């Protein structure tokens, strides 16, 4: 299958080919992959792509998945309208 | 990893990478940059991505003007490619009569040195930003030449330019000490080995004081925590960045469509580095943003994070040697490392080369350590009293 048409991060259009290109350049950190590609920074905040990318990195680099530095989850866990947050406790 | 170098730069953020690039471009050789994590992992990767040339002092205006000129050519000069430079302007919205007077005074100074700031009446603000709630607004100051650049791409461009010119980058390398003998820098000690060097450049911004402590000095750079959030991507409106000192908020739409907005964390004392984000910031920021632009009500927040400013006594950069230890140089951006990185790198290269002339029409004394007579700032104090200081939110 064409790797440039297999999307790992749908929000930011990062494909399997994009990831392999970065890994081939010597990058081994998922935090760095995030800075290069914007992966996990879209509206889904990595809920669909994070594990997929980590898994593929572990497979491609021949390392255990525990050794991949998966970027931390940041609040809010899912998108919330600002008007709702602004209401506070009310 | 090299065992000896002519210059070691500590810090792989935009300031350190800019120094590496401009030093190498200038002809300095045998340069090593050491970074604790990865390039852009500190304040650079957490910044608001805007740049401006409208400041309260001519020194900062000149550094801003020079930097904007460089931003336009750096992508091509380094061979990196597009850096997402856009100039949609930067607007201060003013709510107090004394603010209006102060910003009009600045405008006169800025216009006299070629920064085209203009004063706007509330109806003109409404014309530019129809969604803006102008209740209580007295006026605004806009500089159309200010704008946005991608801080990651900018830093990677410096990195590429420096590497192409022979600079060694040692990431995931922690500096644990600096050896000083007879009042001179001799070596930088890291967890991966020692690098003998006569010159060390401290470009660690928020962590400056801990590195300076390794040579037995205190330098007045205190970390101050700021928080920021970003919304889901919306239509790109090409609006100017908006800052209000009164409402303690800045709002800036990134070219990919998300609105970034942020402010100071008032609850954490200065002097501490803590990247955790807080719920009260999220709530307070949403309240301020919805009040300023009611249309934000239905826009979703997708992420928040925190970073640090390196606060200096006059909130200007500190570039140059510490007189007590020969070979120890500070390259501190004072929360402006990203937007003034070309000026920082250029001035550091000029200082190390011993130039008397400068590409930027300012005196090295204006940016050197000697301008502080008694430079202790209370690290344990509350951040609150700095809220009114210049740059508290920008």
C-alpha cells in the first residue's frame, strides 16, 4: 500500500511516509516527531493518533513501546466551548 | 562528542541556536551547543509565536526592526524553507487614560525611528475586528508590520544553518558544572563528558541563574510562569494580535487557524520552574476572552500548557560578558528570545568578534550586564507586583 496515503494523524495530515522519513533521519523521540509534524496537536489531541504513532515508532525502530516518550496529555481532555468553561461553577 | 571547543553554547532554544548560527556565519569555528533535552524543548516551543517592533524604548525597537528584516530572509539563507512569516499587525487595546497618554508618547518615539504605529479610535478597532466588544475601550495602538513566525521552524532553520557550517549539536546532554580556574572559564562538564573551552554562552533563559551559579555568580534572570491555551482551528481571519494590559490577556490567531491566548500565572511565585498547567488559568482566560470577543463563546479549547519568561530587572535582553569570570557570556532573551533572536545572535557574534560597529544602531552597553547597578530581584516574591510591568502579558 502507498504509505503516503496512510494517515496516522488525521487532524494534521501526517502520513506513514512522513513518519518514516523523520525516523530515517535519525529522530527517535516522539516529542520531537510532534514538533516536526504537529501530530497529536489537532482537535483530537492525540486521542486517535497517539498510540498509533507510538506503536509504529516502536515497530519501525525495533524498540519496546515502553521506551517511546509519548507526549503527555494536556487539559482539557476533549474540546470544550469557551463559554462553558467561562461559566465556572455556575 | 567533542572534547575541546572554542565556544560552548548551553541551551538549545531559539536564543542558543541563533547564537550558533550567527557565530558560525561570522566565521567562528569549533562551536558546540549542548541541550538537556531536544531542540525547542524549553520556553521556545511554548511561546506565543508573535513578533513585534513596537516597544517602549528605542533600543528594543531597533532590535525588533532588525529581527523582522532577518525573519524575511532566514528561511532562504539557511536553506530551511518557509518559516510562516505573516505580518498581520499587533494591537494594544487601551482602557485607561494614562495608558492612552503613555502609548501616544511611545508612538511619537516609534514613528521617529521608522516604526509605523498608528492610533485607532474604538470605531476603527471595530472596523478591523468586527467581533471586538468595544465597551469601555478608549482607543488602540496598531503596528501593521508586527506579526507571526513559526518558532519551531525558525529554531530548526538556525539549527540547520549552524550544522551546515560545522556546529556540533549535543542534545540529551545535561550540563552539571563549569570549571573555572584563575578567573577564566576552562571547561563545561556534562553527563556525557567534559568539553574544554575558553568561552561559554549561557542561553538558558528561564534556567539562567542555575547555570550562573556553576561559576559562582548570581544573575538577575528569574523564571516567571505564564500559561497559554489554544482553540480548535477556525477560518484564518488575518487579524492583528490583540493585547490588553488592562484585561491581562493576549489573543493571537495562528496561520493554521487556532487562537492562542495567554497570561501570567499570578499564583506561582517568581523563581521557580514548573511546567504544570492549571484549571484556574483556563477558567479565567475563557472568561476574559469571551468578555473581549463574545463570539469565542462557541469556540472550543483543545489544549493548554505553560512556559516561563526569564524576567530581567528592566525586561530587556542581557547580552555580553560577566566581568567577574572571563569567557562567561550571557545570552538572555528576557521573554523575547524568539522575536528578537536574529538580534541576539548577531549582537553576540559582534561582541565575541570585538566589533566596535554594529548592524543594529544601539550601544552594547544598552544590552550588557553593566547597566544594572544593584541587580537583585526578589526571587521569592509574588509575581503579582510585576503585573503592571512592561511585557507582563506580551
